[in-house]
């Protein structure tokens, strides 16, 4: 579907960089509730973090506002905030003055366009930008002035934002509770002790002999898990103009978080949430659940990036490829899901290049030719669900990776360094390759060629490849199976040991570390159980809900895969949800308690500990250690994600030192059983 209007009679669009609200308007009936990714800048604090509020403003100096407290009930707070029309107008005029310095129009010299003309052409769009920034600035100021510690992102509801009137909105949030300190001296714990036996060591040796067995030729047949295919493969990076087309960074929850750089909006009467994330055939997806009854025609808009992400010019040809399908519920009979491009040029109405999605398991694409004219062009890739007014909606849309490339035919994909191999033995279903790679080789037979699509993890060690689509062409040449080796000195030398005695000692040490880890797991669980018994303070409902959503997502995945925990089998959904919601509340309460214990007792993660953690993470990518280290150097937040578990373990160590701990000797089987029960 394509709609186009004459540039001669159309309303002007803002220059590059100006923000346009839903439907291009800013009145109170524009109808959209926006879900930006971390728009306010104050997430709930993690145990190892402090989060000063830092922001920039379009307003001059401190925002002028009137704040009225509407609710103060337990951890819940609500405020009515009013920003004067005069402040909004002043900020709008300031932004228009900035635009006037660079805007060009026929009949005027650059930078000499009268302000009245600039205001007439760009005033509406700039007002939307100013309103959005004003809400951001003033909501942060409310938090700062009152010393609030938000548990999650506040909910903002605009109550008045008409042009020429005061900006009014309601802000609802929950704050973090005061956490009382427990009496550590009253905590009594039992630590289990186990040692490796000769029998266990012999079994481990047999496994090593099997794993390092000699490969023997097998008669050609479709390979199954554990078989080895000798292959040639070539990896290529398909063209993609989007910064995050794979949609990495989404987080489940109500509403959850859309992928990094994406935006999601729904019209009045509808609610949206990120219901789940996962991967299929090596490619990530996220599920958007939409519920409610649209007041008027309902719309869900999902933008995989901003218009500035796609560099284009007039008359360019673009293609968008994605995969969309309904995985739960149903699309209303009169509803439709479309995808494509919104084209905007200065002085022209928006042109819509949209295609109805097949909503299937295969990739779907649309090719669009942009208008040919002198005006600068911007293109916004978009996914839209159009829903009939007054019809209840309860559906989940699965969104696969999105790619945008230039031209009607896909350009030849670029071969990347390290992505080519010859006569490479690959274990079908084995570990060590890109997630989803070896699983897609199941059923391949010698002589067969297959294309495999994957997405490199966002934290992949190579910055060039992290978060990128990749396509591997694999040629299977031979099928092999493994024959176990003899358990002797030669086997030991194969795995880098001097002799069999040295290998046995290495196995013993490794098993002992494993046993000690299980014992610590049991000890830690007992400690947390003891803390949970002493903790009775309230916890934010929003944090509990977010934690429960993530837990329930895993439960549903296990249920579909047929691996539901034995304790959960036979229980109805209502019972399971109640039990897991209790677990979610416990986790949040313990997390807040550990955070406060660490803060109160000055538990810190040192620089040397962080360096060890970074180097340990880099060691997981043999041959790419330097790229991983460079990634962490350029991405401090990624390093912060390594700090959190270190902090937690240090707080646990601190409490164990103060508790009364007694040791009990057990067998490896008993240790495994008790540790499993405690997990």
C-alpha cells in the first residue's frame, strides 16, 4: 500500500532532527501513549550501583512548575505537575530560533527566514519536541527535589497538552523501601564437605576418552546430535542499514523494555507489554502483547530505530525484510498488520510505503522507491498493527529481526574475517559456535549444502560482529563418528597433561572445586532462607511484577519444551502463578536486603577484582581476547554487568563470616541431592 500527496499543497515537515509526535499533532487528542526505552533516566538501583540524576534541558535554567501530591500510600506516590504555558512558549521560541539560523527556504537567504514563517512551518513539530523534553526534565526534578528513590520507571499520563495552555500531567511511581538490618550473630549455618572418589575419577576419565576419541568415517546419512560433519563454510554479513535490526536489548515486563533504539506506541484504550524474548533457528525475537479495546481505530506502531538511522536521498530504492506472526490470541477479523517505510521530505506530506504482512514463519519483504525531488528525504522503517474500534484485542505479535538494505535486490553479503573454514569438523548440536549454529545442521548429510542464518550475541567479543546478522553457507563433505581412546599416558598428553597420574590429579582438583561450589550453593541458600525469615518489609509491586514476568516466561518455555520441573507437574496455572509470584517477591526482598547490607557495611568490588572478571570473561573467547577487552573498554556498562554478581558474592561472604557455621562430611551423591533441592 502506498499513499502520496502533492508537495505543492502539503503541510511542511520539520527539518532533519526535529521530532514529530503521533499523527503529526500535539493536541490532547493525539491519542498516543509513548514507551521510550529508559526515557527518564532513573531505573531502580542495583545492589552495586548508585544512580545520580543527570539530564539536559530545553528549558532555560531550572524548570518552573507547580507540583501537587496526589497520593502517598506505603511505597506508592502520585503527583500532579503543571508547567506554565509561558515556559513552554519560551522553550519553543528558543528552539525555533536555533532552527531559523540554518533553515533554507525559497526566496530567503540561509538563516534569514522571518521567525513568523519558521514558526508557521515548524511550530507544531517543535512544540511536540518541547513538550516531551519538558515532561522529562520536570519529572526528574520532582524526584530530585523530594529525594525519592524510584523502584522502577514512573508512569506518566498527560492530562493537558494543548497548544497555548499549561502542560499538565500525572506521575505515578513506587519508591524503594527502608530496609532494616538483620542480626547476623543469630544466624546458624551448616556447610557440607565432600571429596572425589576413585570411582568418580575413573568415570570422568572414560568421558574424556570418549570426547577425545578418534574420528572414524561413517556411511553417508543424515547427521544427528553428537555426529561430526566435516564441512567447508563461509560466513557473510548481509547488508543492513539499521543500527539494531536484530532487536537486541528487549526485556520482558509490564510494559518491559523495547529493543535498544526501538520505540513502541499504542493508541488510547490499548495496553502493550514485552511478553517474552527468545530465539528461533539462531535468530532472536521478542513478543509484543497487546490487550484492551480501542476507543477509536486502534493502532500499534513499532519503529526499529529512528529516521536518521537510514541514510537516503531522493529516488533511492529501499527494501525491508522481517518476519512477523501471531503466537498467542488472534488478530481481530478486521485488523491488519503492515510493515514498510514512512517517507518524509521537506515541504511534502508523509508518503506511506506499506505492505500487509503474511504473518507466517518465513521472511517477508517490501521494496519502495522514494520520491524524486530536490527536498531532503528521511525514511522511517515501521511495523503497524491496525485494529478496529470497539473490538476487544488480546494478541501477541512475535517480531523477528528486521533488515533494511539499498536496492530491490539484496546486495552481495560481505565475507568477514574469521568466518571461513575448510575441512572443519563440527559436532552437530555441540557447543562453542554461535548460538543456534550447530543446531541448524541437524539432518544434514554429506554432499548437502545449507544456508544458516544467525545473529551474533550483543556481547560478542568482536565489536564488528556483535549484534550483527550473519549468513553461513555450509557444505557438508563427510560424516564421522568418534571411537573412544585408551585411558593411558597418551590420552593425558592429548589433553595437555604430562602423564595419566597428572591427569587424574587435575580431575581430582576440578571435581573438588565443583563440590566446593555445590556446597557453597547450599550454604548460600540456607543463608538467604534465614534472611528471608527475618525480612518482613514491603516491596514495590512493580518490581515484583517485573521479576514474576521473567520467571513466568521461563516456566512457559519449559512447559512448551516438555521439561517442567517435577514439583510443578500436575498443578494448574493459577496455582503455579501464585507460587512463582511468591518466589518473585522473595527475590526482590532479598535483593534489596543484600543491597542495603552491602551499602551499610561498605562492601565494595575492587578494581583488581573487576579486572580479573573482565579477563575471565575474555578467556571464554579463545583467539579473540584482545577484541573482548577492547569491547569492555569502550562499553563501561557491559563491565558493570560483571560487577553485580561479584558484589552479591562479597556480601554473602561478609555475612557468612559473621554467622555460626558448622561442617558436615557427606558423599558426592548426598551433596548433589541436597544442593539440587536447595537450588
